C-alpha cells in the first residue's frame, strides 16, 4: 500500500467517524467541569487506549533492537572494512525506511484509538 493510498484511506475513515459523532449547536460554557464526573468506564477506556499504544511502541522497539542485533552479528562475520561499511550503509537505509513506516503506523493507531474512544468504543474489548 502506498503512502498516498494509505492517507486517502485514513481520510475516508476519519470522514465516516466524524459523521457518526454527535454535534451540539450550543457548545456550553467555556469552562466545563463535566470531565470531573466521568464514569469509571471512560477512565478504563482511556487506560485501554494507553495500553494498546504502549504495546505497539514496545513492539516497535523490539523490532528495532532485533535489527540492530542482526547487524552486529553480520558485522562480526565481516571479512574486511569495506564489507563492514556496506553492511552499515544497508542497515542505515533499512532503518530509515522502517522508522518512517513505524511513525506512520503509530500515527494511524493513535488516530484510530482516539476516534474509537470518542465514539465510545473501547479498544481491545469486544463490543
């Protein structure tokens, strides 16, 4: 999936979700303290969202660590300095591409989690 098609899919999904959200003509007072009265399930949903994002970040760190350890193993088996430089250049290129993909993955997950929370759906729970 290209970055453009991924972005257009996400934009389409956001449009659908925003259409589902209730809108009120009167936004109410500027200082609304209703957040102090949130029920426990809302706090639980926020915690579930946090845990989902943390698990994903831990997975990303694990993948990056595995890639670095793999590079170290290959560097240990390198026969000369030129091969070491090639291995490091290839690793840097792969990690740069992986970092871009991982940041997009994390951004998408963050948006989906926030929208599910706004809808009242709780990530990680069956509905």
